[in-house]
């Protein structure tokens, strides 16, 4: 018995470690005994390391005789040890005994690997074969050389009692026995794997439960913390900042519209500036809140079936004045007909507004911004999307492309533009304004819709943002 | 993967994954039938005696390509029943490539999808890259009525980078192709990572013809 249950097979590849570890020795011994009873041949089974696993033999008369002399015993012991460590490779081999008999060593392979070998014998080869062997040197002569004390006639008589086996017969029987050992190994291997798999599965299930419990606890803690944050941060931001800001804007507007009495030109301009900056600040605060929510995956979409053409048209109309100021022309290209889209109209507007605003903002004066809307399918599927494809129809989608020929984005910055607060040119804040939040919000919203956004840019030639939204979320 | 330089042996782990009853075991049985006796080990089916729940099937195949290289394939299936979630994850440990065996019957769509999603989760949990793991899709049971049409298969094939292989596992149709396409992808993948081609002087084409020959495959038998 082993003190602890160490893995004796490799579960990943389900390898059988070695014959000595896996096999049921009683079964092995029983097989060898019946083999011996059937053929009268001694058999030993050894593992890859040479460890003796089964040994059923009856000492041959010649062996008993030879072992009565010290030289005989030494030669016999040396041979027995040697036999256990002869590696036959992939083919079986015949190994001579000093008595003139032979042993056959048969490899036992399992699933393409050697796991042990069996040693058959000693046995004598029949006269015709022995005759050939004797031409290489008479065995009795050699035996007497090794153990000179032996009586020649006695040795010869005793040698003759040894079983005689034809080589092809010996090959057949030993191959047959090897197959039986393979089957025993298979049965042991299967039993081992079953119990190890059982233990591993139970362990894995346990691990899974513990992990789930920890996840739940962590999620609960996070929720509590988020709750805390929500009641602190969010309410601070929305209440402590927004409320006074709204009053500031309100009062500024009252001043500007002279509801509180007439103002001269300069003061009215001041009031107007206060109102404008205030509104800007209010917008920035709500965008910051948006980024925070998107990052935590807390956006709730209110989807309706909407007409994408109409959605784009309103956004374009709203930006028209801004574009006109810079002499940037807006070109709208709508495929006909366009399918309807299941999306959150307010969020879709936010997506388009940010992209088109950027395109205008980063255009050269007199440039052109093109907005294309076209039907599409989501084509090459990443693995995760493959499940949906097995075997639903291809995902129908809508593609919005916003293209400008303005300053563009240098290659070094292109992967970063979707990060919050990133702006390609550090000085650009001054030149172009903005906080670097627009694209972070856009990409979060696109993702929430189950779509994806890509960007390509050749500065001063063509910069294109491309949003692909599935007509419906795949798992709906 | 396991590389034993001394024994000049490369051992690869392939897993046949899919929903319950999609034909994973049938694939292994067919392979066992089609492969020459010298190249195949005994098909092992692992069940505990008391409740007969299945852990996995395992078919070991050995292809002696040359004196310099022996390729051992260990082809596993996963158990289908829902309760064996943990077992399925364990079996995916250290996998070199997956054949996803889907059932072509339209009513099985949901099961195919669920099994695929679950598999992606397990691969991730095992720290394997869902995107990069060599994978083939087999659409089994093409002989049944009410199945995904050939047209749909072609469309699927056009949309995915995985080879899509129609099959009738019970008749051995598409079974060998599934194994060999997967082996091809696995070899290319491991070659990229470990430079196998240079180490063993075996090209991807030579590997495929070599394995086909060594396995003595009789297609459709
Ligand atoms: N069409 C475009 N052409 C060139 N650069 C662009 C374009 N769109 C975005 N960028 C680059 O990506 C950066 C991030 O864009 P983003 O919309 O997130 O921020 P912003 O426009 O600078 O500020 P905000 O949107 O918060 O007002 C921009 O500062 C700019 O450097
Ligand atoms: N008609 C048909 N039946 C199949 C095919 N492949 C497998 N089956 C049958 O589907 C059932 C489940 O197969 P099995 O291989 O045990 O599924 P597993 O759970 O994925 O291992 C068996 O009854 C199979 O005979 C096929 O190509 N055509
Ligand atoms: Mg912007
Ligand atoms: Mg099965």
C-alpha cells in the first residue's frame, strides 16, 4: 500500500506509467502459472526498470546440477541478473545460456511504448537447429569450460531432460503471452484511469464550487462597495456638482435674458460666457459619469426598432452649422433600402454625434466628411462567435462609416484612441478642445450593442471610423 | 504535446468535443475499424461500474513515420451528460487540437451552440487560447432527415476559418478526413511554436501521407 495517492498515470495524456505500477500481480502470476501448466516453459515478467513482476519456473535438472558447484552457481546467478536487464528493443531476441539452452526475450509494448518484457526459458532448440548452433561450438564443451567440475555424461543426460521448443513455436507462444500481458495492462490501466478520473473530477468540482463561492463573495463585496460608491461618488457628482451648476447656469441665463433688469453689452457677454462654460462643464460631468458606467458595464440599453437613415440624418442636420463654420461639407451616402436596427436611439445618436463631430473637428478647413450607411453581415467569425453560427443564419448587421480627409491619426497612436482621456497630440487639447472621452464612450456603447468599431488612418488623405452593429444582439 | 527525443516520439492529444450523442464515440469506433491493427491500440471506454457514467473514450494510435519519428495520437472524447462538466474541463487540459463534433439535425442547433460555448469557457479556464487552438468542425449524421442543408454547410464553411467536414460516422464517412485535417492543423501549429519540421525533417505533407500510410487507412471501409 502506498501512503498517499500519488498519480501513477499521467492524466493529461492518460499514459500508463509503467507495468510495475499498474499491473495486478496476482492476475499476472495466475496467467504465468497457467502458461507454465500448458507449455511446461518457465516464464518471468519484468518491468521496464528490470523489476521482476512474475516468476513461474521449475529449476531444470541441469541447472540444479550446475548450481551444486560454486562456478556453476555464480554463472547461473550472473545470467539471471543479466537477463532481467537486456532490452530487446522493438523485436524479440534469443539469448544463450551457458548450459547450451536459450532464453527468449519478448518486449511488451503498450500504446506505442515499451512497458516491460517477458523472459521465456530456458529451453533447448530441436536437433536440426542445435546442429547449426553446434557448428558454432559444441555447447557441452563450452559448459565444461565454464564449470570444469561437471561430469560430462551426467550433464549431457540432464540437459536432455530440458524441454525442446522449435524457434517459430517459441516465437508464437511468447508473442501470444505478450498480448495477454497487454490485455492485463489494459484492464489495469482502465481501472486506474477510472479511479483517478473520478478523484480528479470530484476535486475539480470541489475547486469549481469553492471558486464560485469566492466569486460570489467577491461580487457581493464589489456590489456593496459599488453601492457605497454610488451613494457617495455618484450622488456627490450629480448632486453636489450638478445642482449648484444648474443654478449658476440658470442665473446666468436670467441675467443674459435681462429678466432681472437691463444689462449693458459687456455684462451681457459675461453672462453669456458664464452660461456657455457652465453648460460645457455640465456636459463634461455627464460624460465622465458615462465613461465610469461603461467601464463597469452598467449601461442599460433601451432598444427599439429604429430607422437608421433617419437617425443619421438628424445627427447630420445638427452638426451642419458647426461644419459650415469651418467650411467642411458633409456628404451622406445611404444604401437603399436599409434594414431597421434594434438599438437604443439615444445611445446610437451619441455614437454618431461623437464620430461626426471628431471628423469635422479634425478636418482641414474646406474638407469633406462622408458618412456611409450600408447593410452588412458580420463575416469572419472569431471563435467565441462561432457558437452563434452553429448553425444559425449569418449575423445581419449595419455598418456606419465616417470618413474624413483631415489631419488623421499617426500610426503610433491608432491603438490608443479608444482609451479614455487619450488625445493624439498632447498640444491638441488647446488646438482642438475636448477631453478625450468621446471615443471611449463610443466604443463602450458599440460593444454594449454587441458590435465592433475599427479605425484606419492615412493622415491628410483618409481617416475612417467604421462601426458595425448587429441588427439584433446575437443571443436575443 | 510530449516530445521524447530519446525515443524519437511525438505524442499529441486530440479531443473530440461536442454535445451528448453527436457521434463522438462513433467516430472513435469508426477510426478503430479503419486503422490497421498494427497502428491502433485497444479502444478504451471509461465507465464506472456502479452508475455507468462515462468519463471518456480513448483511442491510441501509433504511426511509425521513419526511424527518426514515431507519432503517437491519443484521441479522447468527452462525456456528454451535463453533470460531467468538471470531467470535460479536465479532459481538455493540455489538448493540442479539438474536433468539434456537431449534430447536423436542426433540432440539435441549441445543443451544438451550448456545447461550443461551454468548450470555449473550459479552454479559457485551462489557460488555452480559444482563438488559436487548432480546430475542425465536423457536421455529423448527414444521413438523417431534417438536417442542416449542404448549402448551409457551405455558407458556414465560408464564414469560418475552421475546416467544416460533413460526416456519417456510423458509416465511417468523413471520419478519417476529420482526424487528418485536425492533425495537419496541429502539426502546423506546433511547428510554428517548436520548429518541429526542422527538428524531425518532416514537412506537413510528408507527415500527412506518412500517417495515412502508417495507419494503413482504408477509407469508407
Ligand atoms: N477623425 C479624426 N481624425 C483625426 N484624429 C482623430 C479623429 N477622431 C479622433 N481622433 C483622435 O483621437 C483622440 C480621441 O478622440 P475623442 O473623441 O475620444 O476625444 P476628443 O475628441 O479629443 O475629446 P472629446 O470627444 O472628449 O470632446 C482625439 O483627440 C484625436 O487625437
Ligand atoms: N444516423 C446516424 N446516427 C449516428 C451517426 N453517428 C452517430 N450516430 C448515432 O448517434 C448515437 C450517439 O452516438 P455516440 O457516438 O454514442 O455519441 P457521443 O455521445 O457523442 O459519444 C448512437 O446511437 C449512434 O449510432 C451518423 O452519422 N448517422
Ligand atoms: Mg471627440
Ligand atoms: Mg460517447
